[in-house]
């Protein structure tokens, strides 16, 4: 997992250097945001797994990995959404609160399905 996260960060750095946000089309911006999303998700999943494995000795490792990936995807989506809203001048705290509420409901649904 850690190696793939490093590889995804290398891909993100390459795309960030190759894409000029002033003149690129939607494909360049989609590559930028998707590579950042994947790199953040991978890094946060690795970090979340290590923190969970330190404090939770009873759970199976596969359950820790699933929880870490799920929460890293949701948190990365929140961060990418905020960055996108800032780039498009759509940012407001109301939008952020709405996204947080939606993601919290999703997390509650995922947690209650056990």
C-alpha cells in the first residue's frame, strides 16, 4: 500500500508539472484532481491503517484496511471538493457543511451495515 501511495504521488507531481491550469481543458483538470484524489486516498489509508493497528489489537487486519480505505476515500473527496470549489469560486461554508453532512450520512450507512 505504501509503495503504491508513493507511486501515485509521483504521478500527481508529474501531472501537476505537465498541466498548466490557465490553458488546459477539462481533461487536464480531471487528471489533476483524480491523481490528487488517488494519492491522498492512498496516503490517508496507510496512515489510518497504522494508527488503527496501534490502538485496536482485537480487530482483524482486513477490517482495519477496509475501514481505513473507506474513510480515506470520503475524506479525500471532501478535500478535493473544497479545492475544486475554491478553484471555481464556488466556495462557501454552507457548501462545505452540506458536503460534510452528506459524507457523514454515508459513513453512518456504511457503519450500520455490519
